């Protein structure tokens, strides 16, 4: 496997764990007529645990690049405005580094309060999201330049494919898979038709993965097998300085 191919697989593995949550809201309605969207049946991918698709917005979780304020009302001299680092951590006075990425604001508040419990009599912590970091999507499969791309605002799935150099001649754009983190961090997948002038308009959210197959969705199972074999399950790691989790 070439280094570039391995990087794409590892990046996709990061998405499937749900390290990227929240993101841009779907402000455009996608076509949902017969034959346009296929629901994934469990028997089709017995080893890939996909949840039922929903357009509900999941709870926001923090991501590298997010800027937050960590306020300590009982010790205001410790209040800091911090940016979540590429490794997913923040550094707090007195207690050192804590993992922030892939945690909700409430979960990080609890972690910070627990860390300060040995230092403060009343370890109260309030966290505010000041500015969200870059919104990234993954584009893999039969596109000319697969990779991880920054969203410059609201974009749809076909626009992301164009950013990745457009479809290869061998692509099956009408069988494109969209994988997204749903409520509770569960992986969801739906099949979308991205044929130019005939396909759907599907707005993307932070952390979405678009996979364009060569023939049909049968090869998607092999793609996920490669992802699972890329790294041991349950380990945090970094790719080019970016926090990921599998």
C-alpha cells in the first residue's frame, strides 16, 4: 500500500470513530424520491455496524483548532482562552494537559473540574466555545486527488468531489456512499446519486466521508476491511499533527 493510500485509509478511520462532530447544518433539502436514495441493510454489510440514517444534528464535540474559554469563577486568575491543539489536548495551569477533542463541552467541564479538585476548594469550571476550528471532510475512492479537505463554508457532496479533482472515468457516481457521525457518535451511511445534472444536492457536515466506488457498493466492504486493518482498535494517534481516534 502506498503512503498516500494509507493516509487516506487512516483519515477515513478517524472519521468513522466520530472524532469530528457537529458542523455545518444541512440547509438544503436533498432529493429523496424512489430510486434516488438507498437505505443500507444490515445483511448487506454484516461486519460494519451502521446505524439508521437521521438528519438530526448530533451534540457538538470539540475538535482540534476549536478556540474555547475555560473559566474558573472561584479562581478567576486561572481563566484562560485556549485553542485545542493538533493532538486534541489543552494545557491548563496547575493541572497540565487534558484531552479535549471528541468530548462535548459538558464532558470537558466535568474533566476539568475533576482535575482541579486537588487544587481548588470549589473546582467549578465553565467552558464556552469561542470559535470553531476548520471544517474538514474526507473524499476517497474513484476521485482524482483523494484526501482531507477544508470546507470554506456550506458546500454539498458534489462540490467536495470537484475539490478532489472530480470523478475518475472508472467511478460510479450514482453509487456514492456518504458516511456521517450521527447522534451518540454512531456511524451512519446512505447512498447518494452524484451524477452531474442528474444527482442530488446533499449539504455536508464537518467530518463527513464521501466514498466513490469503482463498480458498486460491494467494494465498500473491502474498503472498511482495509480501514480496520490499518491500526489497532481503540488507540488515539495523530496524522500529520492532527488528532485522530479509531
